[in-house]
C-alpha cells in the first residue's frame, strides 16, 4: 500500500518551471492561432516566437537574480534544479535562439517557413533544451533531450533539398543510438547507486569508495558516447558534416551552438564529480577524446572543398577544444567553457548567416555542393564589404586577436595552464595553428583569386534582406568589439559558476 | 599636452583607413600621403616631447580592458622603441609616396594604413596581451599585401608567411599565459603588464628555460633566425616592392625588439644560459645566408638574404647582454631598417622599368642610370658596413659588445661580415659595371622625381647617422642602461649575474 504523498504548492516551487513554460505556451499559442486563422505571414509567427523568447530570456534573468540571493533552488518534486549552470545554459540557449530564428526573414521563399508548425516546433525545442540543462535528474535530462531532438529532426527535414531528408534520417538514426546509450548508461549508474539524481549518485558512489568501478566505468563511457553524439566528439561525429550540409545554413549554425551547449552542461554536471574522483581511467578516456576530437577534426577540415562542410568540421574541433574545460574541471575552466561558447555563438552566427545569404536556388555549374570555395573566389572585387565581413568571421574563428574567439581561446588555454595541464595547452595551441590554415584558405579565395563565376553579385547576395544584413552587421560588430564587454561577462559567468560549486 | 600622443599615433592611421573606404580611388594616393605625413609629424613630435634624460617609460597610458583577467590597454615608449616607431611612420610615408600606379591601389593604401596601426602598436604596447594582439594583427595586412599584389607564386608565399609566424606565435601565447599564471601564483593578482612583470621576482631557473624556449619560438620565426628563416625569401621574392620594404624595415624588427623587451629582462639566467648557442646560430645565419646570397640570380633575393645575414648581427649584439651590444643591436635595427628598406625600394625602381629582377638581364647600368647607380652604391656600401655609414655604427657596437663575452665567436662573426661584403659587391658589379649588353637597357630612364623624393632622405639619414649617431644612440643608450641593470639585478644564478655586468659599476672596478 503506497502512502499518500502530501505536497504543498510552496514545495513544488513552480517558479523553477516558469521559463520553460513560457516557451511551451508560446508554441501552443502559435499552433492554436494557426487553427483559427490560416495563411498568416511567416513574419507574424516569427515575431511571436521572438517575443516569447524575449520573455523567456527575462524570466531566466530573473531566476539569476533569485539565484544570487538564495543560491541553488530545487522544485517540482525536486526534479528541477536551478543553479548557475542551469541559468547560464538557459541564457545561452534562449539568447542564441533569439539570434538565429530571425534568419527566417529571407528574401527568397523557403517552404518550411510557411508552416506555422516550424515556429511552434522551434519553441518546443527551446523548451526541451531548457529542461535538459535545468535539472540533474537523468530521466528529465533524457526527456528534455529527446523532446528537443525530435523537434530538431523535423525542422531539418522540412528544408526542401534532397539532402535534407538524408540529413534528418541520419541524425535521427544517430540520435536514436544516442538515446539508447544514454538510457543504458543511466541505468547502469542507477544500478550502482540506486539513484537517478547526479548529486545523489556522486554522494553514494563516493561513500562506497568506488566499489563497483567497472560498472560505473561502463556506464560513464555509455553516457560519454551519448553526449558525444550530441556534442560531436570524435569518434561520434560522423553524422555531423552530412547533417550540416543537408540542413539550411540557418539551422546548421543553430545546431552548432544550442544543442551542444545543452549537452556540455549535462556533461559538466556528470563528469565533474567523476573527474575529481581520482579514477585515472576517466581522465585518460576524456583526455584522449579531447585531443582526438580537436586534432582529427582539424585534419579533416583541411581537405574539405565546401565551406559549409569545413565549418562543420571546424565546429567539431571547437567542441573538442571546449570539452577540454570539462577535463580540466576548475572554476576557471568551467567559466571559460561558457565564455567561449558565448563568443563562439556570435562568430558562428555571422559565418553561417553569410552562407545563408548566398544560398542560391540551383547549384553552381559543375559543383556538387551549395558553398564550394570556388564560389567565393575574388569576392573582394565583386562584393568588398561582404568579403571583409566574412574574412573577419574567419579570422575570429582562427583565434586572431582582438576578435571574439581569441579571448575565448586565451581564457581556455590560460585555464589549462593554470591547472598545470601544460601539454594539453600546447596541443590546443598547435591545433589553433593547424586550424588557421583552413580558415585562411577561404580568405585566400576571397582576397587573392580572380572571380570565378560571371555575375557573382546576383549569385552572392541572392537570399539577403534587410533583416539578414542587420544580423550580419550585429554579429560583425559583436565579433570585433565584444572585448569591451568582456569584463562584465567574465565576472557574471565566473560568479554563477563559482556559486554553483563547479 | 602630449599625454595621449601614443594613442593618437596608434589609432590615427586606423581611423584614417576607415574613412578612406569612402574615398574616390583617384585621390586615394594623395590621401595616403597626407595621412602618413601627419602620422610622421606626430612621430617627430613624440621625439621632440620625449625627455632623453629620464629613464623608464614615458607617455604611459593605462586603461583596463578585461579587469578581471588583468588585461590592460597599456602603452608607453622608451629610447628603445621610440626610434623604431619613428622609422615605422617614416617608411609608411615614403612607401606610399613611392607607390607606382597599380591595380586596386585603394585597397592597398587602406591596408597599409591598418598595417601602420599594428606596427606602432607592437612597439608601444607594454601590456603583453596587447602586444600579442598587435603582433598577430600585423600578419593580416601583410598577408593581403603579398597575396594580392605579389608575383606568380604569391598565394603560396603569403600563406607560408602567415602560417609560419602564426604557429610560432601560438607557443608564445602559451608562454605568455604561463608567465601570467606564475605572476598570479606569486602575487594573487592577474596582470599582464610588462612593468608589473619587471617588478616581480625572477622565476626559478628551469621554468625560465622553458619559458625562454616558448618565447624564443615566437620571436625567432619573426626575426627570422636560422633554421626558421625559409619563409622570408619566398615572402620577399613574391611581395610587391612596398611589401618588401615594410617587411624588411619594420616587421622583422618586431622579433629582435621583442627579444630585447621580453626575453632578456624576464629571463636573464636563461638568456645567459642560451647565449653561446644563440651566438652560434647567429654566426651560422651570417655566414650561411651570405653564401646563399652570393649564389642568387635575382637581385631581390640577394637583398633578402642579406637581410637575414644582418639580422644575425643584431641577434649577436642583443645576446652580448651588455650595454654596448644591446645599444648596438637596437641602433642596427634602425640602421638595417633604413638601408634594407632603401635597397628594396631601389630594386623596385628597376623592376618597374624592366619587370625582371634577374641580374643577368642587366649590366652596365652605371652609364645608363648614373644617379641611380650612385644612390645604389651608397646603400650598397652602407649594407656592407662601410665606416661613416649608419650600419657601421651598429655592427661595430654589436661586435664590440660581444667581444667582452667571447673573443673567438666575435672574431668569427667579424670575419663573416667581411665575407658577407663579397656578395653585395658582386651583385653591384653584375648590375652596374661593364658594357651594356642587353639592348633593352640602353634607354632606361634614370630615377624620377618621385623616386628621388623617397630615396634622398634615406641617403641623408644613412650618412648623417653614420657620421654623428649621438642624437639616436644617446636616448637608446640611456634606456638600455637601466635594462641591463635590471637584468643584472634580476639574475638569480651567480654565473649570469657575473656575466651581465652592471652598467653602474665602471669597467675598471669589475
């Protein structure tokens, strides 16, 4: 006979659910509006989405204020867990969503934006990712992850290119594998500790003095593989270039930022206590994955002939770079992860938007992909401003000072050095030097070659609109001048991470 | 009234470059000349306002950029950096003034103005991260200049230039961050200010060795030191005249300047430890590149390899670790800037006329272009270190300085310099003496007025500072003395302390 559970409303602490509920409510509202009145323009749904995201963002900021006062909060039967990581993760997720969704305002028509469901699903996805970071309950993480991923698969498939279906199916298959691995890993952790809350697991495992280390290790490796599939760590990255190529540049840019930060937050929660456990194997596995991801992805990126695929491999490499923070696991490293990702999102926003505006209806003659390097050759002649701006984003991605990514790289390598991971710091540095080559390749094409195609202008800006130009301008401005705002960002992030005990 | 002159010097060209984007391309050259002339006047005002009697940094400005991480906008000059800044302003001016008609000249001039910002910034920065920012940023304009206006293999040359230096810099970055960490460890404060680092306790010997190595990799590629020099002949070979001039006159000096500013005072014991190996590398540089220069068929390559050879002398003087050697090295940086810059301009003059740089195509030019031959002769003699020219002062002091550390090595280096004279004289002979064998050369016009405007001031400087170097050497000397004193004080091993003589103690008393 089960005992009746008495829960008061205060104990439920429903305030922890508010930000996600805003997103979900927005999604439902969009679908309801569609039932009442058909054929509204995409700009209407877009603005509704933006409004809800803005309110969502403010709600997360409000919970940051609450966190400053009272510290971590649990809610809703203690499954919700709002600490600094949850707040930072949500801020990046919602913020990046706000930056990327206006990319729907293209001058060309794309049929996916004609479905109001696109925007509804987008909001569901944001809500899912928010759940994923705002809990340390493995089941809720799983639910959030799957909600978001299912929405994302559909969004990819809505793009009207043959390769989009392939991409969606590929991502779906890999995602299913990831889900299986995640649930199996979580089950093993449950078997070891009898709990599905990461904090409990940590406490129990520690109290047992890592008695069942074999099972624990198998579980952790499975979780690492599952998260690795989301973050795209080598060797779980194989889906990523194809999926990026198949999805629209707008969505590919989004995928390079948001799903990954959500997975990083989960990885941070999960591996933090394991890294500090002193079990050498874990460190070795993570170390190997980090170095392999950085290096291998860089080498693959060198030989790509398509800019979007190059950016895909580059984003794998960046993910490996950031994963190093989880290996280092100091407060500075964990703060560096968030700072890096904030800076990365601005630069990648710019780079992918530049690709998005150049999305033409048909492939260029003799080319098999949308954005071959050749397409950009001699751009300084035909479109000087666009060439300079694109060059700026490439330099930033290469870590050229004083642009945005340099500061992220600086802080990350500094974190490695401060934790006495000097070899790792050197590997990171060497990888940055390798990476410079493929970013430079695009610059070489743009600035040093003769135009390859006649009438490049009409090809190039074919998809641009005032809104997209504004976004590019904003991204360029942020990429160049963000160092002026770096101090408050750094203090804010560090304070939140430190207060959460990471 | 001069408090902000350094910031104005750094950012004025950048601002002018941004405004220049809106300019009509017919008047861009005049705009470039006016802007760089103003910049040069500002640099001269800096010299005027600079108080040679005061030791230490002047015109220091400090603004926090990332307070939490100790990164500041911190600039200042002393006698070591002052003249290189003036040189940078000067060469941008005459470089732009002597530009021939070329395609996309607007992009080129805007790039040059951006380049000027980074050059002045490197030499004025006293915060190490700020230094690194300008150091790296200076690669981008040069990449574009070589890659867009260069010869047939320009893309390869520019990418090689970029990647070599960028890869070296990554080690430098890790070294800088480790220094920052060590400083934080010792004091509990984040700071990347060089002035703070000078004040902090010297690092333990083995840490110094590693950090010296990391900094060395970054700087040696830039100098370029043997065996990291292979990018330079390509870069010079493919670069347009203006690119070679700026590269030889200013960009290479960044490396040697950084050795003086960072490696020596921060790691005095490691500097002493590596003195002999580096001296040997320098002598290899001097001899080997002189020999390679002799074998070149292309006159521009001769000048390029002679550059590397002279940089070897500068490194040798720097690692003499005494006032004579370091002052000589700093002076030779300026001297070499003037002379090699002039030589590249001169090579550009005949390239403009014939579109070839092969020496076999020429011969007997002295009869066709007498003024040109005279001016070339002056710089050729300066380049081989003829007394009463600017190079002689620097080379002499470098060797004098190193003589106190090692007689044998100095003797070798001295001989090598004499051997080095051969290739310059041989090149001069092939170009100018004998009969005019190639019909195409018979009617070559002599130097034009524009070219004279660019070259004559350089002739004047070469001879003036060769005869009377004191106005430049005095302030340099005044700033090098405290530097050597600081090295002496900061050294922790007794051998290094003994070898780095304190300039306050007279020589007889040692």
